């Protein structure tokens, strides 16, 4: 590649395009490294090569998540700053090759329905993810073939930038592992209303129709459908595609439930309570440590002393949950069951605490910060 100003400009533009995407992707995953580790575990469980499976590597998922996010962030920084241009271009090519091949296989097999490339911030289908990578492959190739254009070694500067970028993303990830994610893209985000409080709200059915001439789609509420069908040309121009039902009193979190020993779901009555409700969550009973148990006991004691309702939501079997609570001196704590994934979506911490009132999420706390839950209630009750 000729050492011209045009080629240098092209290199800079492409580096910025890919670099910004890499920074955004790594940031959206870096705010929730545990979420990325869950996605890696999903790949390890779903994928195999012949008789070779990857479930043996499940314990490494968290470490791999931290490394993957850090590598993506550092490469993004190197691209934007022009640091270690030769090294970063090789790293970029290898990463994009891996991403493109992986997402192509994923799109064809659909064994994992969401690659999680942008965490929970942006959801893409498998084919959308693959074509996104194909588009990025174009500037990647340009970056690689122009990597030597007007290249100058600046080892000290580049090394400082690399070290600073690596330390920054590792510290950022570590913070979000030992606390709840600093930015929450999930349904149980602080301030979200999880269920309608309008007693007059009714179940509504929506129909999706497609214009056979233009391809335009239109979603119509059942209460308005007859007005459209009164048009004599409607049946010849529009055809039905799909329909869905919206229940305003459904919990706005897919797959969420609070089942008792008899299998009855109590989610609506708890989430809709007009009083404070603390939900303590344990998504994996076998992974709760001493500090987590201590935080759970302190929170239960505080709730009981202040007349605040607290319940435990766990994925454990009823007999295992009862044995755990008995062993920890918490046999009076009311508990309910839910799917582990649904609980992990609520809180990454194990255990974790979420404060509800009038269907609204007032706050979420990692067990490391359980005292802040008490501070919140004390401050708002004064």
C-alpha cells in the first residue's frame, strides 16, 4: 500500500469507525460482566464439535468474559489513538475473523438466540449480528492493508495508553462484578414499573396487518379494527400477519414467577403491594458464601424489627431451600421459587436485594451493599 495522505486518511477513518463500535460493545458488556459470562456459558452448553463438548470449561466463563471484554476495549482504544498500529491491526483481524465465523454458525444453527454482542443494551437477531460483522469486516481489511502507511514507532506513548486502557477496563469490570451493574439495561431497572396499577385497565389484543402492495405493516388494537375493516378495499389491500395479547397486569419481565410449594404463582400480589416489599434473591443456593449469608441475616432482622415484609426468591428445590433456611436460623423466612435465569435477570448478586412498592422498583443492592438498603428506607421514612 502506497504511503500517501489519502491512504492515511482512509486508515484513520476506518480505525475510528471500528474503534467506536468496539468501545461501545465492550462498554455495554463491561457494565455487566456476569451477564456476558452467562452468555458464554450458554454457548459452552449449546455448542459441540462432533462428540466434543465444552461444558468442562463452564467454570472458566467468568474469567473468559473479563478477558474478552478487556481485549475488545483495549483494541478499540488502540485503533482510535493509533497506538501499536501493526499489533492492533493483527489483533483486529483475528478478532473479527472469530466473531464473523462464530456469528455465521450461530445464525445458521440458531442454538443461541442472542449472541449478546452489545450486552442487554441492544438486542440483535443472529443474522443481524452476522451482517453487522460483515459490514465491519470491510474497514477491518482496509485497516490491515494500510497498517504501515506513515507508521512511526512511539513505544513509550503507546505502552502508556495500552496499560492505562487495560487497567481502566479491568477496574470497571471488577466494580460491576462486586456491585450491581452501574447501568442497568434489564427489565428490573430502578424506577421501572413492573405492573399496571390501573384497576380499570383491560386486556387488549393487537393485530398486525401487512400491505400487499407496499409491504408496510400496521398494528391495530382490536377496539379499532372494525373501523379499518369498514373500508371496502381493506380486504384486498391488507393481509393479517400476526396478533398478540397485552395484559397490563402481567409482570413486565418474561418468565418471572413466584411459586409456592403448591405451584401457585403469587407474583402479582407481591409486586402490586402498596407497602414496602424486600425480595431477597438467591439464584444458586450452592454458590452463596459466608458474607452473603451474613448480609441476608442482617436484612431479614432489619425487616422484621421494622415491620417490613421480606420474602426469599430462589431457584432451589423447596426441600433444599427449607434446609438452608433452617441451618441459617431463618426458618421463619417465607420463600418462593422461580427460574434461575429469571432471578439472575433481576439481580446478578447472590444473594441480592430488591425493594418494591406499588409495582415500582425503588432500588437494587448487591449483598456487599446491603446496608444501603436500610439507609434508603430510613431516609425515605423520615
